[in-house]
């Protein structure tokens, strides 16, 4: 019983946004592995808005999420990374031959896109850039299954935008291309670690301090 209580007290429940593949970011993997040497890390994946609610309610000790506007005042946050965006294209499309693309290079393709309700702030970032560049493609509902999404893109049904950390999944008929610097600079997505500062356990505070030490600036 004593061992079980000690293990529970050293456990940190951390949420990770499913929008990003953090295993593709070495510094994040190293950070979680280092923290995991002294505490037990329990990971839970979900949408940023849901993870923020779980942190606020105390069901999670902390979470790593993308841009999210409605973070409650009771939650502290620290930006730990800035994510870039790539476009996913059918390999046979002419734009796939370029290293950097603009919206005009693939505006003949429908856009697989998510519901704004899933992450309003993330969607707003894109919509503002779309409007600025007059990019108005027909929209298709993005499949919930990522493999199915890539299969449909590979079949030539459309294109989509993905965080670079989510492009580690490969598909024979899909390519990932960087956007031109002008567009890419406008689509920078901040990544935060969030936590409830009031009442945070020593293990959680040590984790946050570790993030602060490894965060540039």
C-alpha cells in the first residue's frame, strides 16, 4: 500500500494535443524522458480545448497544446516551441514538383478541413491568412482517421495543411511541401505547456522549471 501511494504521489498526468507528433521533436522527447526519470508520466491525448478544461478541473496536471484563445485565467502557460505548417498534396499534382508553394499552386484542389468548433483560435489563424491571400478553395470535411485523410489526398481528392510535427506519417502518393516564407511566417503556431499554478504539486513545479530551463529566451 505504501509503495502504491508513493507511486501515485509521484505521478504526473500530462495531456498532449493530438494535432502534433511530439516524438518527431527531439527536445520534447528528451524533456519528457528526463522528467520521467524522477516521476511517472501518464499521457493523455486530445484536442487543445478539451485538454485545457481537464487541466482547469484538476484531472490533468499539465498539458502541451497548440494555440488556444480561451485558456482560463486560473491556468498559467509557457510557450515552448513555434510550429511551422506544411501543405499535404497528391504526389502527382504539379505543385508537388516545387520545394516551396503558394496557395495559387494548388488552388484547383478542394481543401480537407476541420470544424471550427474543434479549435476556434487555430482555425481563425488560418482563415485570416486565407482571406489575406484570397484563397477560397471548396471545402471537404476532414476525415477523423489520419490514414484515411492521407489516402484520399493520395487519390487526388484534395489537399490539407498539417503541422510539421504531424508529417512524420508517410504515404506513397502524398508529399509534404513547405509554403513560401511570406505565407509560412504568417502561419506560425505557438505551442504551450499549461498548468494550474495554484496548488500545483512539487513534482509538477519541477517539471515546469525543467521546461523553463530548456525553452529558448
